C-alpha cells in the first residue's frame, strides 16, 4: 500500500474518532434526558392513579354518608309524625273526645252522664261527621242512633249494617297501622 493511502485511512479514522468523542456526550445527554422524561411520566401516572383511587374511595364514603343522612331524615320525620299523633291523642283525651277508649263496654253504665259523649255522635263511634250526614240526608230521624227506615243494599244487607261493618273495618285498619308504627319503633331502638 502506498503511504498516502495509509495516511488518508489514519486521518479518516482520527476524524471518526474525534467525531465520536464529540458526539458521545451529546448522545449520553439525550439518553439521560429521555430516561428522565420516562421516569417523570411514570411518577406522574403513579400519583394520578393514587389520587383517582383516593377520590373514588371518598366518593364512596360520601354516598354512604348521604344514604345514612336520608335514613336519619326519614327516621326524624317518622318521629315527628309519631309525636304529632301522640299530641293529637293527648288533646283528644284532654277534651274528653276519646272517653270511649278509656271505658270498657261493661263499664258504660257506671260512667253514663260522666263521660263526655257528644250528643251528635249517635252511633257512639267517636265520629260525628257520619251522623250529621245521615241526619242531613233524612236517613236518621230519631235520636237513638238507629235508622228505623233501613234501606237494603244491592247485596241484600241493610245499609246501616254495611255502614257499621265499614266503620269496624276502618277502626281495625287504624289500630293495625298504629300497631305497625309501634312495632317499627321497637325494632329501630
């Protein structure tokens, strides 16, 4: 080989070596930069996932707290309704409007004239609206609470017997609802 060719090869090799030495730090810096970007992205994702997980947990706790608040609100409303019912019953007893609840059928004679019975309450059920309606319709002309001019219903029973049965059914329903409320109070405590 000729000397010129050897010198040219050595010069090219030296230039390549100098180029590599100059470019190598730049390539390392670029690699470090990309690695730092990847690490930062990984940290960002991890922290974002933690925050999302915490947010979901707090949202779940908030829903539970709202549910408990709704239950507490309904219980408070029920207690208010029960208190109002008790207050109304107390008022009825104070005014003597519920004496029939205090006196058994066997004691009626003993308390006659003492108990506050409304003369407009002809059938003794504690309600006068039905008695006034019958009187206005002319179906109860006498004062003893018994309709002497009984009409028959389509089923063949007397109207007043049907009426009495309806009143008894209604009274039974009221007592059952009151018992249900008392039972629910006992189970909630």
